[in-house]
């Protein structure tokens, strides 16, 4: 019997030391159940989505400090988004919390709210820090953080209006040739004006903003959501575009259809009216049909139905500049057939 005492004693001591040194380490690595199940929101845009991180639980109204924002920022994964793309915050939970979304200003150490809490977007390229404050009906509350990087897609993106729905009216002048630098005043909510001064004339313009094609200064541009919708070489032409309506009428026919596109150009309130008519003598289409309008900077599509007179109409908003020389097409698809009508100014 004695020859078995020593191995049993060693076994008991080994188990004792394993319990003392292995189990505590596993307890340190354990994640509380509450942290695993606490809801975490997602930032969703048309082409990307990413998760926020939980900053703190409890008081969702408390003031945040720069140090905790900087510390948390090292842990959160950034979401890359396109300028002007609308985003939203969603919890994907059965019970939606009351929510407030703000952007953190790292220089001032303050938060400020976007124009809309439901959908929002950004223009200027670079990093943005979002703070999400949520509170549920049962009193549970939390603060989350997300980091976004807005892509730079235009060389002039930094000087565009930060308001997604505003136009930007830009005047570019040659600093080496002082002269009349007339510019309209901004109309907040409609357009914002900005003046740029370049020392190298048109060559400097090409190097600084390669997308802009002007060959001399001064030059004027109007942008909408990053795109050039108007260009002029003198202030009078710019002012006329900003203050007056311009009406154009495009017409065309195909074998079975006739189409008219009435264009009313007015900054912030332009529109297109499409009128189509089935001009064959045989039975007109009874089912709804689709159309696609395509032209320089213009693309619109929809569904129409003919009335008793064999005509269909639709009004569409317009934000671009069209001219008398532009060619526009209207493609109509019905009953398994398709025809494309070329529209010209008449």
C-alpha cells in the first residue's frame, strides 16, 4: 500500500496549484453577459455600413471630455463614406430608443447637431466623430461613438457649402491682375458664395482644380452636390442665371410616339415637364409604360399611363443647366417594345 502514497500526494498538490493559477486567469478573460448583449447601433449609408462602439452606460446626458473621446477613438473602426451620401443610425432592435446624434468638434471640444437627426451627410473631406446618445423607455441609457472618413472626390470639395442642399456660387480671380471682383451676396438656404484668388492665373487654376476647364480668369461656377451645373466668364451672365427664369422647349417624334420636354431653369426651383403622346391610329397602350430621359447632366425615369386622349404627363425637379444646343433622348418601353425619341429645341 505504501508505494501508492507518493503519487497520490503529488496528484493532489498538482490539482491544487492548477486551481490556484489557471482558473483566476480564465476569470480575467471572461466578458460580462451584460456587455455582450447591450445593443450597439449601426451607421448605414447607401453603399457602406459600420458599427459604433459603446462609450459608456448610464447617464446619456453627461458631458464628454476630450481625453475619453481621444482614447475611445483609438478603438473604433472608421467607416469610409462618399460626400453627399445620406446616412442614418439604426439599432435594429424591437424597441427603438430616443436618440440624439451629434458631431464632435475636436478643436473646440464641443458637440453640435446636424440639420436632421434622421438622415444626415457630410461634404468636407476628412474624419468626423459622431456621438450617439440613446435612452430607452425602461430608463436604460448609453452613449456610443462612431468615426467616419469622408472621401475626397473633387479637388474643390473643401470650398463647397457644407449644407448638402445648398448651391455653391464660386468666383475665381487672378490675384496678379486686380480688377472688378463682383460677387453676389449669399442667400442662406439657397446658395452660398465664395471667392478664390489664384496668383498663377489660368495655369494655377488648372493645377489647383483640374476638373474646372476655364482658360482665363475671372471665371464663375455654380455647383450642386459636387457637380458643376453652370459656368460663365463674366458676372453679368452669372447674375442673369441667378435672378431670371430661362424656358426651353424640346420636341421629337418616333414611329409611335411624340414627346415634348418643357424646361424651366431657375436656381433651386427648376423643373421639367414631360408630355408624351401615342400618335398611331391603332389601339393605344392600356397598361402603364416606362420612360427614361437622358441628356447632358440629366437623367430621369418613371412610369406613365395614357389618358383618354392618348397623352401622359409628369413633372420632375431639375438642378442642371441645359442649352439650346443640347441633345436629349426619351426612351419609351411598352408591351415588350421600345423606341428612343431624339428631342431638340424647337
